[in-house]
C-alpha cells in the first residue's frame, strides 16, 4: 500500500491525491474496502473521497477545497489493516 503526498502542496483550491492498492485479496476473497477521508485540524471529517471496494491498482483523485477555509487539513487512507495519514495545506 502507499499514500503519496498531495500535489501541489500547499494548494488553492484543488489538489491531487495518489494512492496504490497492491494485489491482495481480502479475507472474504474479494476486493478490499478502501476509504479516503479528509479531516480538519480538530479531527472533524470534512469530506469522503473514496468509500468503496477497490481492485488492486494505482488511483488518483482530485480534491476541490474551494468551499473550505485556508489552513491545515489531513487525509487518511484505510484499506484492510492499512492506515496512513498525511498533512496538506490549503492557502486562501
């Protein structure tokens, strides 16, 4: 698994987040359930970018933060037992 740093960072108003799901099979014998969420500095969930089963592969998703205030945000990838969080900065 890998979660890359968003690009560009800092950003205004949108950024791209890339992640990779390796060729693994979940316990149930199907694709892994993947979630990618954005949180504010207080830990409040701001957006859900991915919330579904995904096959192995490389993915990228655009996050548009035009409705958000400038500041520090975190994005977190969860897939199976894997969890990784990274920081991004929105400049207004």
